[in-house]
C-alpha cells in the first residue's frame, strides 16, 4: 500500500467545551432522504435554501460508505461509524434466518419487524451502541421519530411500546407496526387525522422493464407525517414542559427518485426529470410547515434544527461489456442489460459454484433465471454457503462464512475482470490482496455485533454530462429497478456528497463551514447539544461540529489519497479522503476513471 499526502490546510482547532446552559435547547433532525448536495437552489427547494442561507451551511458534507439509508441512519442515530454499528448496508448477512424476512439470511432492514428480530438476535441491540433518542429518553427528555419505515425506528429501535418514544412510520396502525399510545391516538383523532399511515399510492409503483414507474411525488403519506408532527407531536412535546429531541425522516425525494417513470431504460433525464423535482418540492414544503409550526408554538427560539440527507443519488446504468450474465436472456430484463443479481451470477459462473436464492427458501436457481432480489448463497449447501452476496445497489457486500483466504483471492480476481467493478475493499482479517484496500481504511472495522463483510465491492460511476457532475451521476447498480431509474450506494462523489445545514440558537448565522463533516458528526453534535454522553462500545466516533457554533475555531484539515498495490491487470483501488485529527471523511473510492471524482481530483468537491 502506498500513501500520498495531497493537501494540508487551515487554522488551529481546539477541544469544544461542554455546554453550560440549563436546560438544553430542543433538537430536531430533519433527514431529507436522497437529497443531493448541490441540487438545492431557491428555485428547486426554497425553504431548504432559506434555512441554509440564514444558518450554518456545510458544503463539504459526507455520507458514509456504503451510501445506503439504514447504514447512514445508524450513524446519525449513534455518532459511530459503520464498523461499530454493524448496519453495513440496507441488506446484510445475519448468519441466521430472519422469520419476518421470509426466513432469509439476507434481510432488508427497512422493516420494523426485521429490526426487532435483529435486536433479539444480537444481544437486545443490534447496533450495540446507544442512540441519541435513547439517551435523551433515559435523561427524561421528550423523544419522537416520524417518517420513513426503517430509519425512523432505528433512531430508538429498542423503544417499541409507542409511549416512551413516539414512533410514526409507514406501518403505524398496521400489523407489525409500532403501536400508538392512547394519548397520541386520541390526539390524532381530535385533529381529524387517521390512526393508520396512508399508503404511497401511485408513488409506490416502480413499474418494470416495459412499464414506466411513478410520475407522482409521495404527497399523501408525507402530508400525514407532517400534519401529525405539527398538529399532534410537537404540541405534545411542548406540553410536557421539558426539552425534547425529534427526528423527522422524509421519504421524498428518495422514494420518487427510485421509482420515477420519467426515463425508462434511458440514462437521460434519469433522476433529473419532473418527478424528482416535484418530490424535492414536497420535502421542501414539509420543512416549511415544520418551521412555521415551531414559530406558532413559540418554540423557534429554543430549538436547533439540523437538516441533512443520508446520501446523494444517481441514475441507474445496467450496461456492461464484460459480464456473462448480461449476455443471457431473461423474461424481465431488456436484451444486453445486466439482470438483478448480476454480481452473484457472474461470481457463480467464474467460481463454478451452485447458486441458491435466500428469498425463495434457499431454492437452487433455475437455468436462465436470476436471484429474485439479487441476493445469493453460493456453494453446494445453501445452509452452509461458501460465499454470500448481499445485493444493495451501487455496491454489494460479500461474506465468506468459512473465512477461506484462497476463495477470497479467487473471488477478487473474478471481480477484477469485470468492467462494472470500481474498487474492492477486503476484511483486514483476510490479509492483503493486490488491487484492494482494507475495510479499516473506510471505517468498517470496529466492534460491530453483526457479521462483518468479507468484501465490499463498489460499482462503476460516471457523469451523464451537466454543469455540476454530482447532480447527474450515473452508476451501475445491482437492483430490481430499471436502467434510467434511481439508486445510490456507490463510492462516487454523487452518492457521498449529501446536504447538511443547521439553524437555531446554538449555531452561527450566515456561516459557511468549509471543513469536512459527515453524518457521523451530526449524531455526535446532537448529543453535545443535548448535554448527553452515553457509554460507548466502540471507538469509531465522529466529532462535534463546534466551528459552526459561536466563538469556536475552525479545525485543522488535510486531504489524502491511498492507493493499493496494483493487481495483475494494473487496477489499483484508490481512496481519496479528508481528515480532521484521526477522523476520516470519505470523498471517493474505486479505480481511476471508473468512479466519479477519481478521474479529476479537482472535481471531488462538486
């Protein structure tokens, strides 16, 4: 491994003193799922732009990699990196069957029942860290989490009674959902709101390879969430006459960008069509309603608001000139394009392993078929797989339950031969392999309770061509969605560049913070604002964003690049990142020329 020091910068930093005021201010985290870092303008999102320009803005912001929702939900919730939380992607390998996921060992985590089973399977707390809302609840503060199924509950996933922390998500009022307390149920009824969350309707329709997906934003569902928040939850928290912490997680624009029907099988406009901008305005309007309610309730002066997104977003490409799976014929895939589960299919072909579908009761895959959700168990016995592929989107997780180093080498060589691969990261415990970097380099080696991936593979990304490349990133994605629809998860800067801004009594006004920040820092900053310091299992923590608070200095920062030893075909995994002290902020990773941001170092911040 070779290391190159690129840039060093800036003024002296200092340890931030603890807040001395009593009581602490209220803290609200608004997560606008899938909002790209440079997509906000007064035209596209006037309310977000207004908050950004009046408060503190963090243009050098970062999602954690892999750039998926539950992964970033876990770091926002805890202030710990993924190596500690163990929520490595939306789909992980659990090494045990999860009944609420149909008995699969590769469950999708955006599900309240699945999260409950994970907690039960991993010592009562699958994250093995205390979340911000849990710590606040234990300190006697009011707590609430409202919005998207999965990430909302993750904010206090051990509080499932509906009373100690108010939880409202997609399954509220439905079988398997977190129950409503009698008090909240009565108040919803009094406000003329339903006791069951409305469905997404047309917005939930993703279409197929012949039928376009949605052209509608997620209006009805989000109207319920923001109405419940402003008319029931906030008044309830205020009436308790104590500080509160709340998370509001907007599904839009993420859900609409995934399912949009503006660009079926075409890379343009991709995620820059009218459906996407309607979804951004939907989320933007909710932020405006939230701030108006704080004003109306007399809470604005005592409430800090942090607005962030979990990750950026990209248009899906299903193109490859090297993949054997793209040369096969499938009933639900246009000829010549990659099928769902292409990585598993190509690895099974290269390794000559039988392949089984964990979402189909571990049945062996038929000739001419692809895994139903892209996940796969490779080897002669699905109950004891040699290799597990957890499909996620712009990157996939691979697990070697036997920790076979020779198999790891064969798997890596097979992936190095594919043109859709851009960067491979390997568990430090398996040793060093040419062309790859270790998981520890990207904050994935810590004290996770869940199984640590053996290999994380990133897929190719580029720009479709626009003035701001991160606004039009295109990535190869292992997904059931179609070419031209939306995805994330890659190590391109279009996915790692999220949006972050803050406003309130503890933040500077009209301040632009050029230091690197990440979703991990947001979790740590919330704890600081609330005056909380819960015990930690792991040490991979973020920092408090003190420079955005009055009277605090800018931290020292530097930019670095690490490159692996070259593989036999010359490919080298490269990692570009920034540092504040020992905290690493991941800009981009992959093979030069195959990841947006690596081809030109000057473009990384765009």
